[in-house]
C-alpha cells in the first residue's frame, strides 16, 4: 500500500463522481416511465405497481451483510454492502444494493453522514444525508399528526376514555435533541390542552418507521397503522389508531414515503435506499418492499441489517424475512482485524499495533456468529474489511484460521478501491450461491410463548445460560398475553457491543444470563420489544456538533458532510 | 345560472385535470434543462441561477391581489389569483401565478387544502396540500436543529451565557397541536438537559419561513440567518445564530427549500408556489425570489398577500416590495357581496338574502381599502368574486357604485368557469397597466422612529386616531432602539376581520385607537413585529378534524382533501 497517496474525504470523492441520470439507471433495470417518478436528476421513487407487474418473475438472490460485534466506529457494513454490489456488477452480474436511509440527527451530531464510504458510496450523498426524498419528514409528520390527534381527542371530550397517564405514543423529531426526552405538555390553562408527561423520540425510532419497513403494500400499511396501540384506557384496555379512526389520514401522509427510492453507487450500480428503523427498539433493516422489488429487478440483492449478527441478522431472519416472506440466500459476516483484536482483549489505544495473540483470542467472537448463521441454515462468507493499519501477518492469520475450518473468507478493500477491491468477495459469494442452497429456518416458532421465544434467542444466538425477567416485565408479558399479542416475533433491544447484555463483556462471554427489564408492544409493526437495558431513543448532541462545520460553498455544494 | 348543474368538489375537478408534463411547462417559459430539477412528473424546483442569467431582462408587471376585510370563510383571493392568471393566458398574454405554499396543519384540521378552488386551482393539488417538494419540512428541520443546538449549547457549558429564561427561539411542527403551546422541557435529571419553559409554534410562523421568503439569494439567506436573535444573556445582550456559529448548517438544510417550485393551474398556466409565512407575526407573502423570477419569466405576475389590504397589501408594500426591490404595478381588490353586506351590519345567517341597503352600507369598508391603495400610488381594480347567492340587483349596485366613482370594476366567476370567468378582470387589468403608471411609494420611511412607523400605519391604513403602547411594549421599543434595530420596517399583528384591532368592529370604524401590547424582534427576517392582541402561533384542531375523513383510494389518489 502506498502510504504517500492523497486520501480524499467522502464528500470530495462524491463531488467528483460521474453520475448517470436516474432515467438511465432505471432503464438499465428494465423500468418504464410509468414505473418511477424523478426527484431531481439523480433520484427516483419507484411505483409499487412494479411489484404487481413482476410478481411472477423469479426472485434474485438475497445476500445479507452482517458483522461481528462492532467497535464504536463500526465494522463498515454499509461500505462492504455498496462495494460488493459494485464488485458483482464488475464481474458481469446484475446486482442491486438495498440500504437504509440515514437519519438527519446523527448527521448533524457526530457522524456527518452515513452512505457508505471512500470509493464504496451511494450517490448523491449530500441529498441522501439531508432531506433525500422526504420519507423521514413524512414519517415525522404522520407520527406527530397522530400525537396531535390523540391530545385533541382528549381535549375534545375523550370519547375513547384514554388515560392521559398511560399514553405510550410519543412525538418525534429527526434530530438529536436531549432536552425533549422528558417534557410536560398541555400547560397554560384549560384552553391549551390537558397537562401530561410526554417526550420525543428521534423519528427513526417511531413505530411508523418500522411499519413502513414491514408493510407489504399500501393496504397492509393501513391495516398495520390501525393496529398501533397509542395508550390504554383507565381500565387497562388498549386504545388503537383504529379506535381514533385516523389510519386513513396517516396512510395519506405516507403514500409517497412507502415508495422505494432508486439512486446509484459511485460506480453506477443501482441502489435502492428505503426506510431506516432503529436497530434496538425496532428491527434495523431497510424496507421489505425495497428488498422484494430489488430481488425482482436484479439477480443479486445485497442488503444489510443494523449492528452485529446477534441483533441485525437475528432480526432480519426472525422479523423481516419471516413477516416479509423473503428467503435469505447467503450471508456476509464483516469483520475487521481491529475489532477482532478488541475482542481478544487489546485496548483501543493499541489496536493499530500488530498483535497476533490478541487477534487469535478475539476470533471466538466471529466463531459464535458463524455458529448462529449456521443454525439458521444460511451459507456464509467472512469478509475481512481491510484497514491501513492491518499487517500482512494479521490478515494471513485470519485467512488461515478460516481455511482450517473450511470457511469461505475474502479480503475486501472496497473503501480504498471500490468494486475492484471487492472482486474476491463477489466471486466467492457467487460461488457459494451457485453451489450451496440456503435452508433458512427460524430458530423459534411464532406460537412459542413470549418467554420461550426470548429464551431461544438468548441461548442460541447470544450463548446465554438463560433469561431473567423483572417483575415489571413479567406483568407486561401477562398483559400482552391477555391482549392476544403472544403470537408476534420478538424484537430484542440489547447492547450491540457484546453478545451479552453487558457492553463490557467482549469476545465470547460464557456463563451469563440476560435480564429483560421491560417490554413494549409494537402491534402495528408486528413485534414485541424486549428491553435488556436502558435504550436511548433520543440521542443527544456532542460538545462540538458536526453542524458547526457545515455550510454550502459558492457552487451550491455541501461542506461538512464527511 | 343553472342551479341544476352538478357541482364537483375541488379534488374531483383536480383528479380529472389534464396536466402537462412539467418539462413542457418549463420549456414554455424558455427554461433549459439546467434551470430546473424535476420532483415527480408535475413539479419542479427552479435554479437560483435563472435570476442571475436573466438579471438584465426587463421585469414583467407585478399584480398584487388583495381584498377587503374578509369573512371567516375568506374572500377567495387565491382563487381569483389563479383565475386571473388563467384569464390573462386566455387573452394571449404571458402570465405566471405566484402563490404561497399551504401548511399541513390547517389542511389536517379545518381547511382540507388551500390551492385555489373550483376551476381556478393549482395542480397537483394533492401534492401541494401535503408534502409538496418538502420546503416546509426543511424549514421545520432547520428551525428545530437550531433549537436543539441552543439547548445543547447550554447543556455543554453555555459559553455564550444564554439565559434559559430569556430564550425566544421556539420549536415548530407543521401541525395544529395545542398541547405543545406551553411546555416544560429538559426534565429528567442532569443528563437530560436544563429544565426551562418552552413551546412550539406552527412551522409557517417560524422566522426561518419569513427569512426564506425575504432572502435575495443563498448568501443573503445565510446573513439573515446569522442575525436571528435566539434569546438574551443574563445581562440583556442579544444572542444570535451567528454567535452559535450555526448559520452555515441552517443554510445547508435550506439550500433546496430556497429554490422556487414550478407547477401549473388547471388550465396549464405556469404557477410558482414558494414560501408561506404567517400573515400576522410575519408578512404573509410568497417569496421575493419566486416573485422576481416569475417577473423575469413572464410579462405578468399575479400574486397575493394574506388577509385584507390593511394587513396583506400594507406588508407587501412596506416589507416585501421595499426589502425585495419589487415594483407593484397594479392591485386587484377582491370583494364578495356577502362580506360587503356583513360590513353593512347584515348577520351571517341573512347573508344569502338580497339586501341592497345592507350592501350599500358595507361599501365603506371597500372604500377605505381603495383610499389606502391610492395612498400608496398604485392603480387598482375591484374584483367582485361572484357567489351563487348574489342577486343581479346586488351585483349591479356594486358596479354602479364603482362607475359613479370612476373606479374600474370587474365581475369574476373563476371558481365556476376558470379563466373564462376572469376575462373581464384580465382585460381591465391589462388596460390599466397599459394606460396608468404605478407611482408606488411607501407611507413611512425606514428612519422614522418605531412609534412613528406604527402610528403612520394605524392612521393612514386603518383610519385610527392614534396608537397607544403598553408599558411593556414601550420598554421593548426602548430596548430595540438600544440594540440598533430602529431602522427596520414594522410587521403589524392585528385581527384580519376589522380595520381596527377589535374584530367586532366591521365596516369602517372611526374614532378608535390601536393598542400595541407587545413587540417582537425578527432581526433575521428584517422587521419588528407589533402585536395588537393575542396572536395564536399554534392553532388547535377542531372536534372533528378533517383528518378523520382522509384516506387513499384504490388508485392511490387522496380522499378527503376538499
């Protein structure tokens, strides 16, 4: 590697990209003018009619990109996803990348953007990281319209007998705004509303985001919206959106947002970016509609799920694939040498120094995730996402480790070289898909009890001895059961940094139990959330937010998106 | 009039419209592909580069549509504006309609939509009434990003020494949500922020909306954003966005929103819809950029201003035209027989019954507005916006009244007949523009004192004897003066229903004074607000919100937008 080369920032690379008109990308997928609407010259919304028209066409292969338990900097899943899509096209395959939409809050706070990186980015990165096609704004509007309608319902006589102390529906902003976490609303006297405790979440934590991502079509979305539980009556009975008769209005507000967005990568590989639910209190995957549409429009869909395989892949399999009737054909487990060493006990300051012993000890984290994917019956490949600080000996160690276990492994350098850097991974995944068949099966059945389902995940995916429930969580489970909600899949909210529920336990912890502290019912989305710790659904801004460096230059281009 | 005819709703008419592709509309204005970006097939954003390219081209004539003091149902200014644009094109003139963007809050609440009516509507009305091209969402995001950055600044050590009790910057949602009028934020302990009183406004009341509408270009917008006063230090000194160094980030969030939106009317007349500030605490006009661009792209621009001439036209002249360097060439004063009778003392129940005496008595309201437009030196025409209940005798009375005073008058039936119903108005306005020259001049100078400026408006526009100020308002005026803000124009916040500050005083009140209760400083927008009463900057929802009837039909079309 030439260490004297000039390193360009993501936005510099993006600004120099040679984008094709979106009409050309759409035509390359066989889409006609009726199938899409332009949003600027380089973005389009795809009509849901495409799914109907192509319903008898065989599905392309679905490749899920997941990772080991990451470092706080992340393992580069999005970058590998984009790079693999580019590489597949480079070797003559028809592939689409299917990603999540970034949230504005983290962009203005710490991240400065989230659309892959280096030479494996989706374009136009400025738009994607700011307002994009307005999907998240539409979700914000729908979420807050519902909140306004709830408080107005109470103010106007409260016909549904909603207990103001038991409202679970929160307002949202697509920003990091800690001052809105806990608030009191409705102050100022009898003409201003009914005072009650409330709080804001970040928009991507809204159940409406999860619904949009799991809905099969517009009618299914309306039905799911109607089932959303917004709170409880004084007698404990659930009150739904359907009780308030506003599922139609919410559907109207979301009718464009439900259409997937077509863009392209730096190498003009088609990319569908749609939906982006939280990966803790929601399932962390892009939309079912986008993934299905991509699989109708290409031979290979490369998609990802939030956090490591213990959360992202587990939820992709148990929630998205099951509810959305998607067959996962292969998995890519992304690992970095740095994170593996971290799991081997190397401190963050020493990660840049060669340490084969630490690396060897950290392989056990990867090993557990391999066992998990095996348990789901899906073939996989390990992708080593190479960093400049990785030494040849370290890379060779991981490759040899995999070879000894007859596990496919590929070195990827897509950040630095784009699709060219992912050719080995692309060839390996095509070989796997040609030679191995996915025997995907969920690890638990929907009619298992709520406790059984959680215990299965904890034991088979996390490697826990078992699960403990707080009295509060047990009471909630009993209430959920009484409400007839037992048959839903589980959405685990757990730290991403450890296989356990203790973020400090790296590597492959053993002899631990999981503690479920609280349950939440996302009946519209169609899952029950089990919280194993405090989940922050409204992030805060750092002392020096990324916003301080943002601006527009003389040519109208963004400054300060990394 | 055939009373057996089938009356179609606005949305039925809209759904049957024969729209041209926006590319065709853009080409008809001489715009090249570089000049615009498509947002769907029927909407486009126009590049600010168009203004630079055409800066030496002579301006088309600017026609302002205003009205007498309206009934609660409104006088139909938007409908007349659209209809006049259509009629001008019908008689072979090149005309563009320049309107404000509707807010989602009232659409979900009472109005169900605001984009003209009948056969004088802008299209696609669904999109325009819902998310449109995302401008208002972008303003919401920028407004709330600033709020989050303010609270984060305080949380992280408060280097600017902002007094949490003196923050004037409020958060916004583009919804009617009374429960958010008065809230307490930052609760939950020291990790969650600093508790303080706060409240939400509706987005269109945000100073950022006013700034977007008054900015000349991107750099001017950034400068105005930097000047926004967000609050005060404990020592009373103002703290600005520039002090927080986030004007760049806000500019970045608004860089698409500042681009005007091109659409069309039902008769394919080009329409530019851009910006929509409140007409009380802001100036209630569409953007300067849109009006200027329209005047470069056509020979006639038809635009409107919120509320009656005492508020809308006065602010159009004193704020928008003066700051934006726009010359108003002619004015249309819209009046309905119903409202004139109301000003003559007829009760709302009896408005549908012929009443010449009541009508005659109500003409004095119109007469005052005529005098006002005369005082500004701009030629005008009265447009009688005809209703089904108006009798021939009533219409004849108004026409004769105008003829006796040698005032141009035209009957318009654009709601029922589209451009065809506005031919008389179009011909009259063209005649006026050919034969009369506008000698537009403001009624006050910017270097008059704040009290003088307010008094001039009250006396010359409202017909008041004078102005009283509360002690609080006087103290604020002194503070504004000390801050060096005396040289800004005044934005009056007053009831729209009366020439006075008492909504019950209809007709042409005499012997009254105006009471200024409070002042607000919109330094970024560039005006000082004088409040003469309680101004509701966050509306509430009615008992049966329009949202209850909204949905999407099987063809994906909106239901429940009127």
